[in-house]
C-alpha cells in the first residue's frame, strides 16, 4: 500500500500548537487538507495503543470544507475531534459510549457545532467517552477501553477520555471536551495537558440543555498551550438566539489579555475539601507549586472557603442522579422502552435511573438551596482571595480494570458509589455547582510518574484571570509543561 507523504515530520508537528498551525495556513505554507491528513496519520500512529477515537470522518479528512468549516476562521482548518457526547453533528453518529445508542444519528447540528466550524475548527471524528459521560473512565470492554498515553496500564480518567489521550499524544493540538463535574479538568490533569471549565454563561448548551437543568454542565476543549485555550474561548463563546442562560463577554479578548502578566495575586492553597483529603505526596506537590507562585511575586497561604461541604456534595449527588435519570429517559422513549435494558446499559446507570425517577420537587428545591448557600460561600471567599489552588485529584490515578469508579461497578447502592467517587474526585465538582471557572495545568507529578494537574479556581467571570496567570506560568517555565517530559505513546515515538 502506498504511504502518502506528510507535510511535516512528527517532531515539527508535535512542537506546534493550533495557533501556530493556523498561522502557517494563513501564510500559505500548508493547507487545511494537509493538516487533516497529518492529524489522521497521527491518530493512526497512536490510537492502536490508546483506543481513544471512535470514528474518523474520512470525507472531512479528504475535504475539510465538506461539512461547512470556514477556513477564514481564526483556527484556519486546524483538525478537531468531537467528544461523542454533547454537541451533535447533523447526519453523524453520536453513540455516547453506550451499547443502547449504537447506530444513533443526529438530525441537526448543535449551535456550538456551528460556532466551532465558523472558528475554523475542522471536526474530523469522534473521541471516546464513558456511557452517557457518567463515570471517571471510558472503560467498558464491550464498547472500548481508553488508555493513558503516559502509561497504558492506567486510565485517562474521564469523561473527556479520548480527547485527552489524543491531545496528550500530540495526534492533534486541540480537541472537544465537556465538564459536568470535572470531565475536562480531571483527564487534563492525569494526561498532562491544559483543561478549562469556563464560567457559567460562556459556551452554548443549545438546543438540548438550554434551561436550568443544564446549569452544572459546560462545553470546552483540551489543549497543550494557554494561547490555544484563550483563542478557543474568544472564538466559540456565546449563546444561541433565545437561549435561557445569560451569556456574557469579556472586556477584552483573552488572546490580548494573556500577553500581560497579572498583578500580585492572593492565592489560597488547600488539599482539605470537607471530608476529603489528598495523599501526602500530592500535598507536597501543591506546596511546591505554591512556592513557585510566590517566586512569581504572588501572595500564597493556606485557606479554605467557609461552606458546608457535606451539604454541597449531597446536593451535587442529587443533581447528578436526578439529571442523569431524565437524560436516560429521553433516550428510552424514542426506542419504545420503559426502562434501561440490562444487556445494553451499564449497571450503575440502571441503578442511577431507578434512584432518580421518583425524586420529588421538594428534594430538588432543597438541592437548589444548598447550591445557593455554597455559591455564596465561595463568593465571599473570593472577596478576599483571587484564586484557590488544589490538586486535581486526591488519590492515585486508577489502573485499568479498577471497577469501583466505573458504571460497570457491581456496587448495589448508587449513593454509596458517588460517595466513593468523591474520595478521589472531590476538588472539581463544586466549581460546576457554583458556576465558577476552574483550570487544570500540568505542573505536578504523581509518585508513579504520571502527570498531576493543579486546579486553579476563581470567582465567576474571572476566566481571563486564570488564563492570564497560566500564561505567566507558561512563560516562566519556557513552555515546558510536565518539566518537558513526553508520554510513552506519542506521535514522535517510533511505532513497533
């Protein structure tokens, strides 16, 4: 079989972010079709070890204009994978990591899909996600098992599993992700890349979740550079006509803001998050990064918001159970089913549906009161502090086959299953509850050698401040995230 020559070598490809690639297109040095071919070859080179891509759209790889991508947009045809959950692509499969949804095709583009294409992002395929995005790993052998490129014995975490693996392996520089409780930031943190959960009111969730039930979940992406993240937010933010949520804009583009260092910031550190604590090694990494930030001129000390963490996590759990129940219901109705079939839906998702179908409005009302109290507590905290910094996870990244965090778990109690989930993944979900921004940066290392993301949170609508600090850090380390280390599975690594 003839091997098509590529536009650049793999070292050159891996060294460039999306912004650099787009600039090369604008200078006429490379075409969107050549970028797509290179990304497709990068996926072919890395995916056999990672199982991170569900489908490659060969027609769009061959013709980047096939689905209406605007090559005049700021990303100028840079390749992009869409997580197989969230925004829909007209006529394309969207199977949500589930046997139940095999063969399901979307009938229309989501509003954000149109924004992505207008920004010049060329959507060339679908990346993996756990069933309905519920759990912490895309890991069901009946569907696929997505592996961490740093060490394939470990999970990528989730639910933006495949996108994280592909960006970390440098198959492409940017990819779609969603976050309802950490699903952008957690996989970013354990795969050594950058993940921003934007504030509420930044990215459209139309048309399927454009009301109060969609408040905890948001869209976004994963990148390897701060400027790519800034350009993505600048280019893709904004609500659809009539979208319920109040959408807001920043005083200046983030791509401009990040060129300046922030002033001296008040940064709080914490690994204590209610009943949950990080391992000592993570606490040491957190303290180390705190000292590094002091070296940049910021004020750093240990502090914690005064909120009722138990009430907050109880409300967050109730929110997930009741929201996911209704999500599953909307999938059952068109199939003529009155309950999830055991041979096509994973056990925890069935128990979740059973637990949530009869939740009364009075319980949701109490949940909303806890959301309100928690948001006010964080709001008061950010009157005194600019940023709070935690580890991205509390415990070591699970090995593949660790079922306790998966929706294939045999745990008979879905409430207990969530409680166990929080022991590892406690630091991210309250950001969703409060609607504030959270950013994972690849600054730490786990004692097993895997990356450890550090989680920066700020007041609502201070997304720009997080990116401004991230850019300052990136300049200070010479762009060498992960101390310059690369994953074991990487486009530059010879294929066996």
